[in-house]
C-alpha cells in the first residue's frame, strides 16, 4: 500500500505543480481491502463490490451492495470529502453457486433489472462488470466454480447473451 500511496501523492503533486486543481485523484480496490490510511489520500474512492462473491441471493443483491458500500467501506473508514464510486458491480451468467448466490443467465437478468432500475436516485457512480466474457480467466476456475470467465453481458465472440437491458420507468408518485 505504501507504493500506491506514493504514486497517488506523486500524481496529486504533479497536477498541483501544473496548476490543475479540478481533477480528482483516486484508485480502485476490492471493497473489503479499503483502509482509512489509504482513503485519506484519495479524492475518489472506487470499490469493487460483487454481491455474488458475498454469497448473497440475487433477490437481495442490490440492497446488499449498497449496504456493503455504506457500512463496510464508507462506514468503516469514514474519510471526509471523498467521492464514492462502485468500480465493479455485476453478476456471472453461469458457472455454479456460492452459498445462496447462483451464477446463471436468469440471475444475471434479475440482478441487472434490479440494479439498473433501483439505482436511478443515487449519487453513487458505478461501472458494470463486464461487457464481454473473458475466456482467459478460465485459469482461475475450479472443478466446482466455473464462473470467472462468465461475467460479460456479451459472449467472448461479441454476441448479446439471452438477456435484455431493462427500460426502467421513474416512479413519479
């Protein structure tokens, strides 16, 4: 972590030296790896948060993700004046189960629907993980867990999986 902090401080000093004051500097880390010592050096705290790896049932996954961000990341390290971003969030389309989390296209669709349509009123930015399946990640699969390469909305050959991007309507009541 010392080297990462050194790089962050170097970039911030370089920007200041160039007279650039409006570019925030940060880094991305697995949500559970963030510490107060790292967070106090960044303007943007980007956390990878995957409810699937939390073993959470897909029906509870959107709430779990925000609870994790608020309680386990922001609540635990509580840096002042930091912008939060979820730098990776998604659900695998196949490959097994981890506790109550099932990897499958039906579950990916449920998570995508809930995530996109529940997420409209939040100030937290996020990035979907990921666009395309990555066959090279098969090297991390085990006999029981085959999901590492199956997180894309599209297959490795760039074909949309059997999912639809939801059209969310704003509730105006």
